[in-house]
């Protein structure tokens, strides 16, 4: 395509986006003279360019739209959703035509504008009586600002510049390292200067890639307007910190997730005007997007003053789509329930709307945000609204990483994926459940994996003198990788792997460190899949890989307690297995307790019998639940097994969720939450439980 | 006269050559960062003036017996599709000129692995000069056992 046409297309799309925003604002502030003038001027300018280039079809459309705005400007027509709507329709048509222009060299594609032009003219011809026409206010909500002096630069040029500067930084780092060995060298001083200039150059180039986050928001007012109209809701969209700058590449990557989340807020967050009035709130809901910088990250929050997240709804939906087991659902606290919303396939919408409720949603948002090293969190205030907090890195060009030592080699791990570092010793030692290494970390059993085994560098010695565990958090999955040592943190420039190596999912790339050595960069997502697969034994297809990656791995601990069927309890709530004898049971106010980590925890049984054979030890499962910690007295701990495929609730009773067939045996699934609720007390005399 | 210049090199006692215009650099043994889980012929990555180069052991590619850890090696750095690769050989030799007319066809009895990677042979007074097809030697997707 002609260079002039290409420029025209790019510019026109930009102007149309600005026009969209102005028109939506005008609809909300119908008397803002500045907005009217701005819109009129924009459309007039686009029309002018079209005529100049001989694009008559576009010219005709824009002329008709301009007439409508002209009438508004002259006070002969009032701003209403209908008038703004028809002008927006014209903008859309122009946008589509210009878009088509972009792909083919031909000017006008098919389609007729006569009907649209007639509608526009209808508005332009209609007049209102002068007393109805309100005078335009003098106050302005538009800030008048001269455009900064700027030029258009091809994106590839900037990308190239950025790549070259990254190389320069690496070379500088190598030189600096060499010069440190010989501080008296005559090169030392000029090198210092070179180093400083390199840093300045890098910062300047980074700045050229920075764009205000407002660019990613430009289309949202229109999205909210259209969607709210469709749902019969009244919604105001507010922006704060639109000038916050971040890397172009990051901006592109968060555009779609943000749009999706705003749609979600319109769809599920804000109630209808009637519901709002009944709840004693103003009929117009507010969605606020705000952005700001915090250290090396940008925090974007999306809050609405809707109804908040209905936890019962979440539970019902989770049950309906079957993404967690009943037992796991039971034990979940509010935060864990919120996390479910980000699971693939999750939806609370009872009916599928045009834009959300298709079960393709927040999981994709979360995945996309995590792909760029970001994180998303949800907080809800029942009846008052919900807030999503998104944390994203300023730039993707440089990744702060930690250097790990493993089997004599070094690997880099992006710091965004590392939740914490633990040295394995004392309380935090590595334990083995059959052949699976685990670590107890603040009441959670953390599955572990030796990095060298994942990478095929040989088996790790169980008695290795020193083990560090990097706790990795990917989505809802949390696991630890065992390494020999942890070195410094380094800021690294990620380089893509050669095509020969791109199939290796464990690596995100490689880089050259300050000492000139190359180091492989680990991919937390690849490791997460490997950890999940290790538990599964194999990964049969893509679906199961996704499943193991995203669904918290639940397992059951099988034990014998009293007469009757074997019992099982969710493994994730068992933090420790202790053994006690009769004389270790103490009684407080008629209730049995035991000492655990310097505190007394209540002892419970599944059948109420608190009997001990003289001197024989009995195992106690220490259950750590959100509300409190209890000790569940068992006769014998048998095995850890995969989660029950299904629970039959026919034989449910207080404390027992139901039965399940595990390894050919009927097993009763213990409702751990019941025992943590404090209802179950065992009295000393009759040894029976009293609920 | 139609002919081309070739860089010759040795691998397991056999003379090989690649067109000189494809060779970007000739390096001695370099520190190499191994890449876990990579196909066996990929020895690792090395740093050539700030660029990351993927090192490939041609002995592995050609199914020749492996050399000892301390054996002297030479890296022939070539560029393919915008990426740099270092072909690890036993030793680099002279630049030689061969007339295209002297190119002999490959014997049908040649090992299929070799047939795939060899673009031609020049008979010499003693033995043969084997011309390696760099694209085939690097593109491991064509090699079933490394896929």
C-alpha cells in the first residue's frame, strides 16, 4: 500500500479512538462546550484528509456525521444517547472501511452507507425549540494542552535500538568485571564514563518504549457504554493515573485482559438500577480503573461498587462444573474460594451473555498476566463491591532473577515466580512420603522436586549436605525446587533460545552474565507442569497437563480409627503426624488436649472413644484448618492416596462427608472442617462425644 | 573456471570441508554452558562477543566415536537463519579451492545418515574431501533419533 495511505490509516484509527472517548464523555456531560468543539474538530479534520486523498465514500459519511455535531454545537440539537449513538455508528463504519483499506490496496470495499447517512441526516435536519436547547456551559472538563513536539518512528527501529542497547549493556558489564581485576588500569576512568553513558542511553531508549497506560484504556468507555446499554445498567467508568507509563510490549499484553475484566465487572459486578436502589445505593454504578507505580512494578486496580463476590454462588458454581472435590470445597476459606474464580471452566453466570459467562474468562486473564511475570488478586466486600489488583512488571526486557546452583551448574530463575527461599534444616527439613519429598511450611505440605532430576542431571542424593528450597508459585500451584545453593540476584536480559532448543519447556531462554558466562533461564510454568506430571506418573495429553498445573493437587491420608470402615482426611489439612501415649493427654475443663509446638490443641476422635492401651502409642493427625488446629486421634496411619474420585453422600453423618471406594475398599471421608468447628467435645467419664 | 573456496577440517581421521563464505569465525575450545535435556549433539551454548552461539558436536551428528574430554577441538562458527552455530570439529585445516567439475556423486553404499548431510565429495590423491551440507547438519528435525 501507498506510504501516504498507510500513514493516513494509522492516524485516522488513532483519531477515531480519541473521538470515541470524547463522544462517550460528551454523552455524560452534554453541556461541555469544549468536548463538543473537540469532537467537531476531530471529525472535520478526518473528513478533510479523506477529501484530500480522494476517499469520497469516507468523506460522505463523515460529512453527514459532522452535520449532526454541527447542530449540537449550534445548540439546535440536544445530546442524547440516540444522537451520540448514530455518530458512534458512523465512526465504526469509517473505522471498518479504513481497516479494510489497510489490508487491500483497493479503496472502497462493498456495502452501502445510504441508510446510515439518511439516519444521520434525519438527526441533522430535526430541530428543537430554542427554549429546549440549553445554553452550553462555559466550564470545561477537558484539559487544554498543546501537543508535545513529536515524530512518528517505525516500531521496528525502536525494537532494534532496544536490542542493540541491551547488547551494549552486557558488553559494558563484561568490561566492568574485567576492569575490577585491575583497578589501576588506564582504562578504568574512561570505562567508568562509558558505563555511565551506557546507563543513560539505556534509560533513554527504555523511555521511548514507554507509553501511558491510558492508551490501553482508550477503548473501554465505549465498551462499557455499549455493554451497560445491553444489560440495562447505568455505569460510570472512572480513570485514575492514566498517565502512568509502562513498556509498550507490556501494554499490548495487558490490553485484552483488562478489557475482559472490565466486561466482567459490568456483567457480574454492577447490579441493575432497580437492585441498586433497593440496596440503598445510587442507581448508577461506578467502575474505577487506577494505575500507579510501586517500585519496579505497576499496580493496576479495577474496583466496582457492585454487589461483591457471592461466596455461596461460587460454591454452587464450583460444584456444578466439578472443578474441586466436595471435601476440598468444604475446607476452603474465602481467599481460596476467590481463587476458584480464576480456574479454567469456572462460571457463575446462570445464562450465557454475549460477552461473558461462556466459561472462557478469568483463567485466561490470569494466565496472560502471569505469563508476563504479573499477578492478579481479588478482594471482595459483600454488598459493597469487588476489587481486582493486578501487579505487572514495568518492562519485560530486563528480568530480575536469582542464580541457583544445581549439580555443579548455574541456572537463573525469574524472581517474580519465587515466593520465598528456605534452607532445609530443623523444622523445615525435607521429609519423604513414600518416594515423594515434601516440606512442612507454615501448616502446608509443600511438594518438592529436585531441580537436577527435573533437568535430567542425575538423581539427587537424599543425604546431600546442604539443600535450599526455592518456593515457586505459579497460579494456584505451589511447589518447592531443591537446589544445592543460591547465589546473587542479577538483572538479566532474556535472549531467546535457538530454534533447535525451543522445544525445551523447562527453559524460558538464556542470557550472558556479567562474567561472560552463559546461563540458562528456567521457566516456572514448564517446571510446574513437570511437578504436576511427576505426581501423575505421566502426562497423557494437553488437557491433563493443564489440569495438573492449575488445580490444587488434593490427596487423602488413609487411616484406621475405631471400628468400621477405614477413614480418610484431605492431605492438605494434615500438617503433622504425632504419636502420643495416654499420659500425654491432658484434660482442660473436661476436654482432652495435647501439647503441640508449645500450645495446647484439642484432641478429637471420629467415634468419641478416647481409650489407650497401656503405654502403646497412638498416632495423632494434626489438622491445621483456617479456624484452628486440632489433633485427630487415630489407631493407625495407613497410606497417602490420590483424591477420591467421587463421594457418595448416602452414608454421610456429622463429621463424615460420605463414603468413597478407594483401592477397592470402602472408605469414610472425614469432614475435617467439622472437627475444627469446636462442636466435638469428648468428655472424660463416658468417653462419648457430645455435639 | 568455476570453483569455490572451502575451509577444510578433520573429523575422526576423515577430511571434510564447508564453503568458506559460510564460515563466520574459527575459534579454539571455548567455555560452554551445557543445556540439560537438549538433543545429544547439542553440546551447549557459548558466548561469541556477546552473541549466544549453539554448539553442535559433528562427531555425534555423524555417528563417529566420541573424543576424550581433554581432546583439542576447533569451533567453526556458521550462521543459519539469523542464528549462530558452532560446529565442533577435531581440527581446522587450510582453505582449499575445488573445481565444481571434479565433484563426484555419492556412493550408494554410504551410510544414510551421512548421505543426508553430505552434499558431495571430491576425490583426492589420497582419500576424499567430504563436503558437508550445513543446513542438513544443523537441522536436527531431519534426524529422527534427535527429534
